[in-house]
C-alpha cells in the first residue's frame, strides 16, 4: 500500500473471506457490445467460484454462458469512509452436470426471485483482486483509528 493512498491490497484468501460476508454482488458482462452490470445474490463454491442461481431463460444466462465476465462485491461504510471491494474475473458457464446440479440444489444459492426453471451459473475465480480502504474518517473529518 502506498502510504498516501489509504488503500491496502488484499490477497486472494482475504478476498474470498470477505466475499462470504455479503449476500449481493454484481455481474459485469457485455450486452449488445456495451458494458452491463446486474446485481445478483450469490454464494461461493468450495473452490472459490462464484455461484448464481437464475432463470434458465434469463437474458443473463444467454449473455454470459461461455463468456469471460467480472463479478464485484463490496461493503462500504459512508460514515467512516471505510470499506472494501473484491473483483473476481473468469469464465462463466451454466452448470449442466446433473450430479453437480443436485449438489447445488442443496448447497448453492437460493434465488431471491424464483422461476419455474432455474439454472446455476458458475464464474470461475481465475483472477481475484481486492482492496480495502483503511484509516477511514467520519464525514466531519474526525479520524477513527483501526
């Protein structure tokens, strides 16, 4: 961390540990040659892959299956100007293996907007980066030590 920028780089393990503390993140993908961002609820799989459960007929599934995407989640405290952000980048694929699908029905994410036919999308954690804002301040300029 540069002493003047107030940010600390997070390693992969720290990033994955933080991701499991929040229920919602954002899938960043390309839609009609333009950047698109969609908030989703998610869980992490055993290998750190991001798992999303959604309608089989959703635009998201058709747009990201087989594509390289980014997934971002964060937690921010506006009062103390502190928080963290983690980005996972990798290939997104629809889970098609029947045994894997059954496993994920038990342990994977629950859809917040259930649909008649749902699929699981896995985003491989090929590259995981993150940073934490440290030494936050209140909106009144009072420093809160860590």
